[in-house]
């Protein structure tokens, strides 16, 4: 039976996480991260690990709780509320499940206990500078097999925390048409990074260069040549998780806007009494509720591997990205002139929405997935269906 609400235990855990993060002054870690100060962010990461937030979906034999993607929701929402920097979603919703399912016993013993204890941060390196696409055909980085090793020489871009991550899951070509995933560990193999300038400075987005890196074949995740199907599975999990993080951010934005409307006065009255303001806040809340339902279902579909998981995740990805952008933009408008300043957090949420809008693919990519899954690929009608989807989403 499908149940799209948190259980009593999940709500209690979410309350504990929220209280802890509220005590850390919410977006302070994000603001300090912009200046290059990671101490507060690292403190929060350690605190979340102590609460068990890193161990939720790690098998019990490796120090985890042995739960599922659904049980990540309470933490995902709360880290979204404070715009936590780093790679929480990439670590727990991408790397952990893939290593659990496809990793060798050696890889599981090496990484899963560290992830559960908060001692390992992991990210993914898929996109390349020439294409800036998450599509399979855009991956041109080659991994050449030589004896017991693969040699990788080239560059990946749009890597979250490439300069801070302890390990990267890297996609590379091992034949003309096939992709293989590798776990590259910073303890053994070094890479060089260049910090990229992006709109959201609360995230470290980097370009990563591998200089004839000699990777042992024991670093292969899954089967050689079988990496793309594994990546797609991990991408679904990560997209669903990012949708929940966006929901947390949207919840904070709506609350921020509502509180401002109660306290900001014009013509001797709180602006929340004005009909135009009331209507806008209600519209934001409706958008949030719709997005939350879709995101919840996507995470359930991932956890249960439902028949419509591909469509569910693509729908959540497209709808939530649009909704987050819309709500964050409305929040700035509702705050008026001060909404454009750095004094308050409005701009931070809009910038995060803009970053996530193109992470793991463009909106059109999700529309195309939905169109294909629904069997709408009818030549010239495909464009018309895409236009309808975009219209409905806005």
C-alpha cells in the first residue's frame, strides 16, 4: 500500500534534525562557506553523522540502519531548509546505494562504514567541458585497459565538491559504445581541481583533471562496460533526493515570506492584509504542496522500484525545479527592495534553485523522458507534447 506521509518515527527523527540545525543558526554554514570558512559546515556534517543521518540506508552489517530512500526524506528536507553546502545527497542517495548493490565486498567494506560514520564524502564526475551534458553519448573520457589497470587522462566538469570529496564516482568510456564507472579514492589517487564560478557560491562546483591516472581494476564499480545502466539507477535516486532537498528549501522560503508579510507594514497595516499579497502567498503554498506530493511519490517509487519509477522521477525533477524557481523568485518580489540585498537569505535560495535547475540535466531532458515513457514519440508531435508539458508546468 502506498502511504505518502512520514511515519511517527520519521517525524520524530525529522524534529530532532530540525532542532539541531536550528541551533546551528540555519544558513550560517552556507554564508561562511561562501567566504571559504568550512568549519561550521564540517561541524554540522559531524553532528548529522552523530544523529545517524549518514547511516540511514547503509546495511546494518556496515554500521547502518538498513532503511530505504523513503527514510532519507526527513533529513533531505531539513538540509534543504538551511542550504547545507557539500554532497550529502550525492553521498547517501547516489554513492551509498550503488556501492551497496553493485560494489565488491572489498569496496563495501572500505566505503560503507565510512559513509555511515560521516567519514567519507563522495561525489560524481560525469559531465565534460566540451558538451556540458549528462547524456551517455556526451561522455568521451577514455579509460584504456593496460594489464591490471585503467589509464584515465582528461577532464570532468560540474563536479560538486571535487576539491573536498574523499572519493569520486567517475564515468568513462571503455569501448566505442560502453561506459564503465570507477570509484577513485583521494587517499590513493590524486586529481587536480579548479573552482568554477557559478551563481550559487554556497556550493563548490569544480573542474576535475585526471593526468594519466593509473586506476586499478579493483576500482571498477559493477561490471566493465556496464556502467551506464548503473549510473542511470543512481541518477534516479539522486534526482528524487534533490527534489526533496528543494522541497525543504521551498518550505523555508514560504515560511520566510509569510512571516515577512505579518511584520512588514505599509499604510499602517501589515502587508499580509492586502489581497494581492495574500493571493501570492497562497499560490506559493499551493505550488509547494503539489511539488511535495510529486517528490514524495518519486522517492517512494525509487525505494520500491515501481514500474513507473522513470516517469515519476522525471516528473518530480521537472515540476520541482520549476516550482522552486518560481517560489524563490516570488519571495524576492514580496520582500521588495531588501529582497535583492545580501542582508537576508532570499537571494541564497534563488541562487540554489538556479544551480539545481541544470544539475543532472536540463528541464528539457526530463520532458523528453516523460514523453518517451508515455509513448508520445510520434515524430513531429513530440515537439507539441513537450510544449504542452512546459505550459502545464508553468
